[in-house]
C-alpha cells in the first residue's frame, strides 16, 4: 500500500533475467490525491461517483505521467529486496519499464440510473455491428485490410444481470457497461502497443493515452448520433423532394425507396473517416448493398449519386481532392431513414397487415387483440344506445 498510489503489486520472476511485473490503478491514485488535498468525493468501485471539485479530479488524472510512474517504481525498488544486488547495479543491470497492458477509461455518471440502464440496453441493441472491420477502423482510426491479423467481432457479455458491450481490434478491446447501475463506463484496453505503431517503453504512455481516450470518444460519438438521430417533419420532406442549387438539380431521396435506402446505408459506413471516401468506395459498397456487380454501375451513375448527396447537404467535398466527407446532418438523416425502415416500417407491416401473415408474430397477435377489443366496445356502446 503506497501513500500516494494506493494498493499495487510488484512481482519478481525467480530466474534470469529476473523480469518483474508492476500493476497499479490510476483511480486509486486519484482517490489518494483527493484525500490528501482534503477534497470531498464519493467513490465508485474503481472510479469516482461525485466530487466537490470535478476540475481538480481531471487535473489529477491528467497528471499521472510516465515520470511519476517511473519514480514510484524506483522508490519501491529501494525499499524492497529484489534480485539485483549492489554489484549488479554497478555493473549496469537495472530495471526499466515496458507497457504490458494499459487501460484508459471514461466514467459518465448518470443523474437517473434507471433511465441509464434503459439507454445502455438500447445502445447494445443498436450497435451490435461495431465489431465489423469497417466500424472498428472508424473507432480506432486504423486502416484494416484482409492482411490485418485478429478477429473483428462484437460480444455482449452478461455478468449476473449487468450486460457489457465488447469490441475487439487485434489485441485491443473496448468494453462498455453500466457500472453499479449508476454510470456508463467506457474503457479501452491496449495489450500490445505495436498494434498502433507505438513502442512499449514507458515514455510512449502519452501516445497510448491519446489513442485510448480518442477511441472512447469516437465510440460514444457514434452511439450518441445513433441514439439521437430524429429529424423534423420539414427536413424529412426536404430530403424526399428534388433539390436545385447553382443550376444543378437532383432528385429527392424518397423514404423506403430501395435505391435511396442502399445509398443511405453506404453513408453510415463512411462517417468519421478522417481522409474521406472516394467514388470507387461508394461504388463498391453501393453495389454490395444493392446486390449488384460493381462493374454494372457506371461512373456517370456514381457521379450523379454523389451530386445528389452533396446538393441535399448529406456529404461535402474535401478541398483540392476527389474525396468526400459525410456531414453530421447526413449521418443523422441516414440513421433515421434506415432505422425507421428496417425496425419499424418493414417488421410493422409484416406483423400488422392481414395480407402479409407469413408468421403469427407477437406484434400481429397484439394488433388482432386490440382490434377485437375495439369492436366489442363499439358493439356494446351501440346496444346501450
């Protein structure tokens, strides 16, 4: 137990070259610093629930530097017995620190825990595709090819009654869960810094911090836009209608039109790619979503679709390039159109309309029950009159 860092362990190997493993917890470090400075706070398990001075907490966390961790190790190497004798140290044998595993977490405390649980369950349902390569490269900002090692997958793990969302990239993982039913916890664990082109020496910690916290923010940004993608009625009509600008005209993106639907689904894949996407990328994804051969889509057709998206404000062209970027409005519109169609219109019609009774779905049975009850109520009212 360290006065400044709290609980830790330092474990030595018993044979040459006498490797050692140091494990410490940044949250415990923050709690110790707050207690020493007399700042009132309420602790979570491996986190902080509330604090009288939130800005000070953030400053303390940012101050956990590679130099402080190195000084912490040197302090305990002086106090604890270890394999290297004084003669060994004079001969040049000494310990240095490599980063075996680093975890970077963001804890967002919710003012209404019950609503937070409902929100997180909705987030899990809407983001089961985050483990796909095209989604993983958005979160980690890394290009993924067929030669990229590792399995790309999303896993939902339930421990007791608490579900967690897990997204994997090579040896790294992002885990998100509802912590103690009070906060949304997002944490990126990097088990091999070489996966991101960063060395393992401790002085690389700032680079890994930037990568880890950026991945947390990107994941939350994708989920935020995914959860809050509502459009006003006027905006909905504008997207459905033709548009004209600077002597250029383009047709509307009609809701539930198969070609427009495939085009909007392709936009979702291109969001948050910093370098943008090209017409060839759109051709490839649009053909796959439409069930067509990419060669069957002419360059003129792809150019028209790009102009159509640009005039509607869904994409913008990057200066001095042939690349395009999806706007935030475009991402919201694409999410709204595709999810309303996939999750409400299509299954709702199959369950509600009598001519589409492919299966006796629960929603269909519920509609039939409501219809029966309404008919009974109308008949009873007419008899009473």
